[in-house]
């Protein structure tokens, strides 16, 4: 039986932090084999067969903000491996009775761990480690860096195309939820973090999990990482594109053998709470401001100048508070690439 992996196309997270308007007035042709032929169960998974003589693609270069710096990455990708990855048959052949969760997990891990990508991973990791050293990043900040890098890769989906090997995503500088999640899971796990893929077949979505020091996302023990756009580790999206929300429990696919945990989810949870609270407060204040504008109009038309002046003073104080709340909300929304700095700023500007 041949099955195509449920590669997820066309769904991106709708968890884009919206800015508040501040008011001015105030799955096999060449395949590896996984499974136990002795019991008749076999899974043939995607595999890279390097294409001899293939030219190297243009060296991809990246530039993205992280913390208080602009990060630049660029190195050449082996064209024989890239061409092999791009030409690989990404269908899964199943012999016997293999549960869907098992063949899916084997297949995704095969795409991440194909040994032909080892040189690619080594090159990318060397550049990321150099940045870590230059910026004196902690373990958590290094995880943040890898997440922000992958989140910054442009989101792009093509109908009916299968998922990409990580080397493809890097070389092409684009991918959708599964493409980018495979790349991020590969990087985190190779740097020693306990990592998993979160597969949501019902919602056609994929994300990454990183071990945390709490119960994690839906008691999985992993914190959620959205890869389709910038967002803090540990913050799951309120919704996906086309009005889809994550209502199902994910299939958790462990990747690698790391055991490090991410320990800053209390900070990101706090930031998300403040973000939501300021958004709600702004909306409430905005409703009150609309009411006061109507009252002011009535007072002006009726010539009640003393009451009008008192109301104007109260209105200006309300507008000032709206702008203060909006500034906090917008700062969090605009600094998803800087968990550490944003937490420090918000702590210094309590809501």
C-alpha cells in the first residue's frame, strides 16, 4: 500500500499580533527502509539519493532581527544533495499493518535525519553557534534564535506539493508549516533540546514542541512553537487561516535524543497575558471613549459649557490611558523576535 503523508499545505497560523491604533488626541523510488520485515510490517520512507553532477544552487542568504541585532546567515548548499532531495519520491509504502501514527512518525523523522543532510546541518549549526558565542546567548536564548530564524523564513505553500526536506526549505528560502517545522525540529534536536513535532491532521497543521519545565501544551510536556510566523516559544495560536482553530490533540512525534529543556515559558506566558489584557482593556476604553464623544457632542450642542469642560478633562485622561495601554500592547506585538528584551521592557512598564 502506498500512502502520501499528510503533508500540510495552505494553512498558516493566524496568530499575527495585531497592532492597536494609537489615538492622536490623546511520502518511493530511492527509499530507505524502516520496520521489521520479520513480522511482515515494513515502512519504506522518503530518502535522498544525491544527483551526481548537479550544480550548486545560489547560496541562500538570510537577514532577520533578533533581540537588539540584525542577524545575517549565508553559506553554500551542496547541489548534489539538494537536487536529490528535490527529486526524491515523497510517498510512503506500507507493507503489513502499521498504524498511521507510526508510519507518519517514521517518515517525518526519516526526512529530518537523512544522513545526506549531515553536511548541511553542520554548516548551518556552525553559523548559528558563532552567533551564539558573539552574543553570549544562554540556552534559552539560543532556542529563541533558532525559532526566530525559522519563523523568519517566508511562508509559502504550493497546492499538492509534498513536504520538503530541511535542506530544500533552507536553499529555497521558503516553506509552509510542515517544511519549516521539520527544519526547526532538526536544529533544536541537534543542539540537545528535547524536541517533538506536533502533527494536527484534523486541522492540516504542524508545529514544533520543545521540552519545558511544566506540563506544556495540552499536558504533552512540550511547549508549543509556531513556525509560520514570529511568535514567542510557548504561545499557541488562537486560530489558523481560513477561520480554522486547533481543537484536536496533536500527534506528538519525538525527534532526536536531546534532553535539554526550555525554561522561559513563564516569561512568554506572562507576555501573552499582558498582550491579551491590554487588547481587552483598550477595546473597553475605546467603547467608553465613543460614549463620551457622543456625550460631549450633546453638551456642546446644548451649550452646557461647564459640564462640557469637565467631560473634556475626563475624556483626555481616558485617551491618555488608551495610548499608554496601546503602547504596551504594540511593543509586545512588534518585538516577537526579542523575548528577553520585551520581557524586560514590559516589566519596566507595568500594566
